[in-house]
C-alpha cells in the first residue's frame, strides 16, 4: 500500500488557478472584495464595488451627490486601488446610483 502525501490548499491553489487561467479573474474579484478596506470607511459607507469588467470597476453609490463627489477623486482612488492590487489592470471606475439599473449589479 502506497502512502500519499497531501499538500495544504493554500500552497496549491495559486498554481492551480494559474494553470487553469483563472488567476486573473481571481485577482479582479479580490479587488471588488477588498474595496472597502482600500478606500476607507467613509467612502465604503456610501459606495460599494459590485463587479470588475474589462478594466472597469463598477461601484454603486447611495445618491447622485455622492457619485459626483467620487468622480472628483476617481484618479486618486484608481491609484490607491492599483497599489493595493497591482496584478489587476484597473483603468477606470464607473460610478452609478443605487437605483441606476441592472448594469451596476
């Protein structure tokens, strides 16, 4: 009888994701999941990242005034997010109101 050796999932997962071509999608999802921690509590209370697609991070905001305010600091937010998630090719952030329709979810 042959004894098998087992590896911890945390040690194996990165290479499996890379081999399956899923590492990029995983990194993009991590950007969405880490939004609140990266941008800070004040912004996270009013805006929530919902998805990432083709270089664009979609963020749903509480209301139009907040959306306008975030547009003013978009470049700063993009820089901050790129530093935190350097493996993600973030180009822009698209802000939309909570009642902004299905393209934000």
